[in-house]
C-alpha cells in the first residue's frame, strides 16, 4: 500500500482541529480539496477515519489508532528532509550556549576547544536557567550549566569541579588561614550574590549553608554582573563572600591581593560545585550521536577537570 504523505498531513490536521474548515485554513487550502483527499486516504486504508456530523467531526476507532503512527511518520519525513538539506549545505554549526556565571577562564577554555572541533556559534546568554530554556526549546544543541540540572529532559556530563572558597578583606581574622570550614562562618554575614541569577543554585547554596548553621545571608547587589559591587560591599562591610575557588577567573582576580584573600573551603564541610555540558536528546535526534561524541572530545581536551587546592 502506497500512502501519500500529503494526505497523512491533511489527516493529522483534521484530527487536531476536528473541524474541516479550520484544518483547511491551517493548511492554507480550501475545504473541498481537503475533504476529497481525506476520502481518498480513507479509501486507501479501507475504512473511515472520521465520523462527520452536522455540527461536529470525531475520530473513528480506526482514526484514533492511526493518529499516533501518522504523526511519527510525518516527523520522520521532516527529519529526513532536514538531513538531506544539511547534506546539501554542509554541516550546520553547533550552537553552544554557556552560563555567564561559570568561571571566566573555563568559558575561555571551552570556547577555544569547541571552536577547534567543529563550526560553532558560541553564546553566553546569562544564567544556567536561560541556557536550559534554550536547550529545551531547540535553540541550542549544547549548553554549559551548573548542576543540579533543573530539567529531567537534559542529559549532562560533568567537565569541571570547583572547590568552594571564601573571599574576605586582607585584614579579616580569617585572611591568614590556608583553609576554612563552613561552620566557621556561623557568626558572620555571608554573601552569595553571584548565584542570584540561577534560582536552583541559589536555593541549593542557601539550604546547604543553613544546614551547616550559617543563617546570616545578606544581599550585596541587585543587578546581574554585580561582582565589582559585591566586592565593594565585602570590603566596606567586612562580609564573607562564598564563591568558587577559581583564582584565574574574573571573580577570582577581583578578590585577589592586596585588598582581598581567596581561601579554599575544607571539602569535608562543603562539596565542590559541579559544572556540566548538557543537551536535550529529544531536540537533536538526527545529531545526537555526533554531539555526544563531541562532548567526549571536549571532556578529554579541557585541562584538568578538577579545580581546587
């Protein structure tokens, strides 16, 4: 039996609208040819797909059984067309979207590696939540996010772990320490504003600090990219900023001598932050194998996964 894909498309449109005129408008044709094509499809299939009443259209049992397979066939046809078009044009660039709140040295390393591996469009839109939205919407193939991943539709691979750190004034009582425990911050005012653009990370940090008896969490900035303002508040108010231990990053350089000290946090009291490459398999079925191979190559080429003391 030979099935016309156009007729399948017409069948799905009528099944979704349950109205021939609306389906015809959606397909940008007139109702008579639509009705004719549906009747021809019913003849090919050997049974009616719709019960047609004066005021309503309903799927028959046969129509209900065939709707799902018809959608799958049409999706495969579209994928086939996309692969063919890509073959004519050459490989489409891989769209890589990275959270702006990853350490800046990691962002630079990642961009260099992916650019060397394939044609890419590398963007840094904002928070991990924004990157996740791009992946789920199909507007990016790969994303760099902080874990935990906020959406179960994502797969991920950890590419960096950062030991926690505190940033304090040069004359702070903790400034001469080689390492500190989180519990030592119980009587201090603590800033975690770098995480505010990512609600999942912010909530996790807050819960973790609270579990360790740290409750005096203060806000130092009301804007994104407010690292300089946060540093000013830490200096002027003698605060403690909880950050990642990334001395070569932008934030690490802000909190550097002589004005500040960046001190690692004992990992037995504070787990390292994890940053991962993420992708949404259901959005990239035709390129899934290619992109997962690319993730393997990125992970193998980034210098060392572990960052800390």
